[in-house]
C-alpha cells in the first residue's frame, strides 16, 4: 500500500528533544523556540516570528491583532481549510468568500475589489499548494482601502513570490508545521509579523494576555494581565523536534520538488490528450512542492478514480469542500457571487501521495494512475 502521507524524520528530532529536556525548560520559549524563530526571521525576512502550537493558533492571533469585531467582514477564498475562516468567526467576523483563479486555485485578485464594503476589515489570501497568490495586486488593493493583509501561508514554507518568501509579504503571515506539511513537528505553526506596530501586542497575546516576555527581558519588574490572549506558545519539545526539520529545510524541499517534477513529466501526455489538467505555476512563483494534484473531468470521475487507485494500493485524497457550501459556512459566511470556479474545481481535484520516501514507490503510483486513467 502506498499511503497518502508518511511524516518524514531527519533523524535528529529525538536527540534534540533529549537536549531540550536536559536544559530543563520544557514549557516553551526556550533555546529551541528561539533558534526556530531566528531561522524563520533570517529565511523570510519578516520583522518578528513567533512559534505557535498550530497555524490555526497563528490565524487566531492574527484575527486578534487585526482587531476583528462582531460584524466585520474578512475577504478570503472559499477553497481553503476551515481554520482560515474560523479564526475570524471566533471574533464575530463574517467571512466573505471570493472566487479563485482557475490556474492556481488562489484567491482571484481581480474579484477582491468588488467584494469590499465599508465593513471590510482584512484580506486573507491563501497560497494554495505553496504557489503564491498575485501579491503585488493584492497589496495594492489593500493599501488603497487601508486594509491589512494576512497571508495564510500554511502551505508556503520555503516558497516565494517574485523572490519574496511567502508569509513575509502581507502585514501578517501564518505557517503550519502540521505533520502533513513540508516541515513539520506533528502539530505546530508560526506567526510572521511584518508590520512593526504589531510586534509587542503579538507577544502579549501569545503569552495569555500578559507582558511576560517583557518581564523576562527585564523591561518591566513584574508581569501582569494587560490584554486578551490565550496559550498559543508550543512546548519546547515541539520546538526541538521542529529545529531538526528546519536544519534540513533545503534538502527536504529539493527532494519534494524532484518528486513533484517526476509526476509532472509523467502526466504531460494526460494533459495534452485532455484527460487531466496538471498544476500551473505562474512566472515569479517559486513553489515548494507542497502538494501534487490533478484536475479530472468531474466529481463522478474523481470518485471512481480514488476508488480504483485505493483498490490498486495507492491512496489519493481530495479536499477542500468549499467553505461557503459547508453547513456552518452557510450560516456565518457570505459568498460574493456564485463562485463558479471554486465549485467546479473543488469537485474535480485529486491529490496524489507526496512524501519523502515515496521515491521507491512513485513509479508504481504513476503506472497505476496511467493505467486507471487510460482505460476511462
Ligand atoms: C493545514 C492548514 C491550516 C491549519 O494548520 P494547522 O497547523 O493544522 O492548524 C490552515 N490553513 C490551511 C490553508 C491549511 O492547509
């Protein structure tokens, strides 16, 4: 059986966890947390990075920092994970779902402006599959309406737009280190803060609304409750594990890109004969091979394909159910128009296995797939 995902270990994770234990500070914000944050700041050029227990947590912090209040509208794609919307709904915000581009499946920047109302408070692009949204256009729209941009860069570690790392372009960016992502610690995430006016409050929100970070730096002589906040800091064992992965980030990305390219070359013929569409990477997008997908003819085709692949021992999956069609999304959100591209592509997309170690199974997965699609 070729699983859809198998979390990769570099081999140093458990040594670093033992080191973290030996240092005697396990609750978080220890030396591994700082090492990971320094690495993120160096690699992305963000003003400040804060590790969190998840990208979900980082998005929740971003919603607090953007000061989202009941009735405020937040523009985002419907084609995303629930956390993109939930973070703002938790603050009383209303997700306003805008359609995606047919090439990248990212928020369609040409449809944002028409969705902006006097209640709009933020724009949240999602870099699907580590392929960048059209950030120059999005930042220009945001600037002209004085709106903050929060990049959901859950897929985006080590990927770039016009040479700029994803997550470091908007006012805030969020990363995920969930086990299904390129660099992982089981659960994990980070908030990247690019707007310098938000750094101090971000630390406070992560420390349960206290100025504990300032206290430990000796900037105040006791720490107190100064704002809202929650427990968004990961434990030090998580950071130690994550550091082992960050050290290998270049090698991990290179191996993923090789797997991605192997699929891409193998399916060229499928695309030219109109049987499937492959991912499209626009010029200027340095992607990170977070995922590989194909777009099949329709939903029935996809259902049959996933079942046939499973039968042949290769696990493929689909995602996302568009948020504006989900039971809770319909209650709390609003779609800007019919979102025809979202609805069409969400029915047709299938993800193929892509994980380090797949190398020895990939040819079998490809042969199986070509055989199955070839007979339809
Ligand atoms: C994985 C993912 C998240 C949530 O990440 P967690 O670290 O699991 O909380 C948010 N947004 C998108 C687009 C994701 O794919």
